[in-house]
C-alpha cells in the first residue's frame, strides 16, 4: 500500500512513482523542521546499526499494523530522535503522543525516496550524458543539489560534462568516506558518552555546518539527512525551510 503524507490541505503523495513524475511534483507547504532537541538523552546521533535497531523496534511496537500515512510532524519527531540517540521506548516515554506506526511510515517514505535519489545519481555517474542528466538530474538533486547544479552548466558540452561528472563522483565518494570514518569513530565511542557527544557535533549543528551538510556528501540512511535534504525529498519549499532552520 503506498505511503501518504497528510498535509493541512489533505494533499497526499505516493511513495511509488516514476522519476519523471517526481520531477514534476507540485510544491508542498513549507516544512517547519525543528533542529533543536527537546528531549533528554545521550545527545549523540544513532549509528547505522542503532538506526536499524530503531526501525526494528518500531515494527514490533506497531504490532503488525501497516499504517500508510503520517504527518509532517512525525518526520520531525523521527529525525530528532535519531539525531539525539533515542530508542523508541525512550522516545515514547518522553513523547507519549508519538505513534510508532506513523514514525515507521515516515521512515519508510524517506528511505524510499532517498534510495530513488541515490539511484538517480549513480545512473548519471554510469552514463554522464546530457539526456541522462536531464532525465535523472532533478531526482538526484534532492540529495546533491549543488553537484547537479554544477553539472547542469556543462549540459551542452558532452566532453565537459563527462569530465565534470567524473570529478564530481570522485568528490562525492571521498566526502562520503570521510563521513563514514567519523561514524566509525562514533560507534567506537559507545562506552564514552562525553566523547560520543563531542563527535556528534561534527555531524550536525543548528547552523548546518556539520559533515552531514557537506554538499558532496551522499546520505546513506535516513538518520544522516539534514533538514534541507528532507524538505527536498518530501517536495517542500526549500527556501522557506532554510528560513525556518
């Protein structure tokens, strides 16, 4: 069953759709993405393994109910919890109004759209032609807007486009590997809360200066998405989201 996002106007969007349809989707209402953490916790992000455990626990708490819709605030709750290292039971103890099934639906929707955008980028890297960039660029830009914008300046010169794509792909790989090294250090600091909190500030801060905000970083999971990328994936007004953040 497709996932639906409930907006004040009751406009719904489908998780399963073609890339061309994604490029033509209408703008949604501006997102009020909260970046501060309102809950008590360890104050360091979930690792990749912890995010998998987080999702598994949501599935258990959902009791097998396949909820196919969620509100924008569920996304905020989900991302904030992952960013401050809370597990679902810890989250629900502080935010009893949160519904596990809706949080699970939000995660599935974001992950589905993230995967589509990642696939679009890898398609461009494999076939750096003007036609491929035109077809897959809008979708890939949901994760790598600055990179796709730069490649667009070469779209009428195939040789330049090929060279620019190779260079951009190398930068994306290097940036993503550097962030992965930081995440490995975070996992190693599991028994050192102070060190984990210190490392956590390197990933994301309220000014958007962390490693997850690097323009050449390709987010490998939902927990590493920053507000502007979330807004772009969900079709929100990015400029409005920047002002809100």
